[in-house]
C-alpha cells in the first residue's frame, strides 16, 4: 500500500511539474497540440500509478519525452507563422459590421446556437449591438459591440482620469506581505501604526490593499471595511513607468 501511495505521489508531482513547465497557457484555453499532450500525459501516468508491476520509469520517460516534444513544438510555433497556423489554426472573423458570415460558420462546423452562446459569454446579448466577432485559434469567441452601442470612454467625454495600476496586497489572511510592503517603499512600522489607529492587528485583517493613488482599503476578519488615504498620489512610485 505504501508503494502505491509513493508511486502516486511521485507521478502526480511529475505531472504537475510538467504541466507547470509548459507555461500558463496550458492552464487556460488549450491549443489542439496542447490538448493532445495533456490527454497523453494523463493516460501515461495512470497506468504506472495503479499497477505496481509496471516500472515507474515506464511512466516517467514518456512524460519527459512529451515535455521535450512540447518545447520543440512551442519554439517552432513562436518562430514560424506557418507552423503555428498549421498546428493551432488562425483567428477567423465570423461577423463584421453586425453581419454573420454563414460560410465561415459552415467551414468551422459551428452552429448558430454555439455562436450565440459565445456572443452572450462575451457580453453581447442583442445582435443589433454586434459589431465584430472573431473565433480565436483556441475556439473561444471574441466579440466587440458597434461603436454606437459601447459606453463612451473618458477621453471621448473629456474627463481627466487618475492613474491606474495593480494594487499592492499588503496583508492577506492576517499575514503581512513583506515583499509588497517593500515595493511600496514603506516599512512594517508604517503599516502597524495605521492599524493601531483602528485598534487592529495584522491577524485581525483579512485583506489590506494599497492602490496606485495611495488609497488603503482594509477589510477585517469580521467583514468591517475601512478606507483611507494612506499616501499622497505623488508618493506612489511602484506604478510609475
């Protein structure tokens, strides 16, 4: 029993490392060759995991070979457009100016129901709002409304918007994130002093985030929300350039 447990642990770890090494894209929408690779890896790992009589290397070596093969295919796709188009396909415009291309639907073996579902997922509820729709190489639908149907931008309305960027998480689940605090250019004493004003300790905070305008948002473990201006906008440096 211990042998089966250890074999399962080793094979699971190898599969996890292999998929992680194939990149973030492998964890999202699969390209055709990536989907085939994932299916093969799962099949190769399952046999030595359940059958002790099968040598462990019979599962590890093919996985290693597939990992190398995937790396070669990925490099070829990155360097040669023709290889990428053959293995992954190309994006296809399925609708332009609100008009659905029936010939492309037929060529892609895509039904109208599938297309409408994809449009709803992309946020297009009514076809009168549809401008352009594209079937991406991974099979997802990207849809864009007509210019008259989309919300106006701040630039079009002449509104001067503040700088935006990724907020820094200073506390997560009661634990101070030292690296993020260092990135913000502040010391732990600075954060603790702010928490003390509200009678809080880091362990009482579920989440604390510092945005690119210097605003600090604190949510306590019991659901209370505190917002304050912790820094002046000009004191924020990590979001610059």
